[in-house]
C-alpha cells in the first residue's frame, strides 16, 4: 500500500500571500489530521477531519482552515501568511477516528519571507 | 507546565547500550503514542498503547496508567537508532487526532 503523500514538499511564499497544502491518506483511511512543527513550539495539532467533517480544531487563528473530500484527501489553507507560519506541516491518516494508529506523511516545509 | 513531559531532552549513548526515555503526562488519556523522527522530518509511529507493555524488535514500550508514566526502551542500541523520539497522548474523551506532544528526546548513538 502506498503511504501518506503530501504535496508540495517545499514551498516558499511571501508574507500576506495564501497557501494550500494537500494530503492524500493511505487507501481506506477515513481520518486525516494536520500538525504544525516549529523549533520553538514543537508539534501542535491543527485539525482533524473524518468523513468530510472537521472533528477537532487546535488553538490556531481562523487564517488556518481545511477540508476533506469524499475520497478522504484533505487540504489545508493558510491565508494572509505571516513570518511565524514558517514551519513543517505534517498530515497523518488513520483507519478511523478513535484509538487507531496514525501514519504520517513526509511533510510540507513552508518558508514565509 | 506542559501536559506531556519527556526526559531526558538529549541523550548520547555508545553502540550496544540499553537506553530508556521517559514520558510523564498530566491529563487523562485514551492512548499514548511513541513516535520517531529522523532528520529531514519524517515521523514514524513506533507504538500506540493504552496499558501494559508492547515489544517490537529491540524496542519496548511500557505504560503505567495509575502513575501517568510511560517508558521507551531500546536494547542493544545502534547508530541507526539516532533520531528524535516523541511521546504523544490522546486525551480521554477527545478524538485520537487531537494529539498532545512532548518536546522530544534527541538520541545520538555513537559507534
């Protein structure tokens, strides 16, 4: 089975722009979670989607949003980029929501200049 | 105070040594995860456990729910074990997607 894929892998944007990141989960997985990793804050939960519905959202401003499609693929969007949004964005998929192991993608490294 | 605390933050070992990384948490949990992150960013899930002990190859993870403590042990460590090990918990009643992470333990195994 193919693993979790994320596109693009690297991205450079300018402050004020917006960006969309994509995540394709493992085939058959219905849950997709997004995380932000920075040197200062470490790993932080952004949101989780299950069956096209957002189940949980972390403590991030409204500039961070996401969605999930009927094929379980997910996108996250960050509008009005700030320098502090520079980070590694990871998505993880699991078979279901609940006590299931999460499988992580390679991440998208976003640099905001 | 962080809800998930790991120790030590950094660990250097000689090849062949037995290694222990500790994780303490302060919230009620439904599961605890041990993750491994290599340079470059990729994260691999090593264990997910809610009680007792699990073993996979040279890796052993234990959890004591009453004491809110978990340990990750590496037997016969090898330089390829060098990575950051991250403890994460799913708080009780919340979605498993809502993980709370420790700051990680950076392990370096010297040949």
